C-alpha cells in the first residue's frame, strides 16, 4: 500500500513541484497551505510522514510540530526551507524534525529524503540534505536558467513550462507584497515573502530574480537592493 503523506507548503509554485514529486514515490499526498489546515489534516488522518515548511502564513513549522507532538502524535517529520544557514537547519532539528532540506532541490534528492525518513523513523542523527547550488553574483546571472529548472524538474520541459506559468501568475502579487512591506518598514513581513519567493525561483530557474530576492532578504533596509529586486521582477515578467 502506498504511504499517506502530509505536505505543508504555502507557496503555490513550490507546493506544485513538491506534491508532484512526492506523488511519484508513489504516495497518497494530503496538502495543506497553513498551520491550521495542517493541524486539521494531521489530527484527522494517519500519515506515514509529515513534510513541513519552516515558514507558514499563520505560524512556523516548528510551532506546528510542537502542537502535533502535544497531541501525542509521533509521526516522523521532515522540514523544508529556503534557508541555507547552518543555524536555521540546526534549530529545526532541535525542534524535533528528523531531517531538513534546503529548497530548491532536484526531485530525486527530495524523494531520497522521503525514502530515508520512511525507512528510519527513529534516526538519532538526522542529516541535512543540501539543495542545488547557491546563486552567484546577480549581475552575472541570466533571467532564466533552463539547466537549473530542468535539473529540479527531472528534465521535463513541459513541467518547466507549466511551473513557470504558475510562477509568473503569482509574481505580480508577490512583488507588490514585497514592495508594500519594504515601504512600511516591516522587515519580518518582507523576509517572509522573500523566503517563499527564493524557493520558487529555484524550482523554475528564475536565476536573476532569485539572486535579487536573496540580496534583499539579507539587507531589507537597502534601497538599492529593493530597486534591484523590482528591476529583476519586471525583467523576468517581460522576458517570459
């Protein structure tokens, strides 16, 4: 019997990629876009594994795991995050996640992580699985990195085209939310939007925009970084 897995991811582009990859295991996948939705699904159904985004619109992955553990649920859990810093991954492991992965990552690496988690539910030394390479300097990057997108999506050009369509449909709203948070001086909201966007950019190969988002995430008060982000977002849409 195929395992039943809960996937918690609020970003539509990342969710579509991760859901399709997980279903190819094969597995039955329940999908939640928020902490509240995840709580409802996890307490209603029995899952073999939880795949939990570290940042959710109504809370955190660590907070969700704590709530579920308080209910007496012992399902193994893997955290996925756009953060690549050691401290962020260590904090998630300290919160009780069996493993952590950095998005974006190729579908095969994602599936290998799931298989390990399903096979070793009591792993005492959880491992961090790294995603694809870090972006280089923004100015040296193309708008679209087809090789990166194809690597993430198993070489399927139709999937790349479909995922980019979904990404572009969401991009205008994300750009406006980023700019609004920056104008309001709300660094927390700004970083939350950029965190989601960084993973999406990796999955679809939006190289220049991904690098601009990373720069702004690191320097949320920088007018130059915000301007570069806006320019990269506009250029990405125009070049589609």
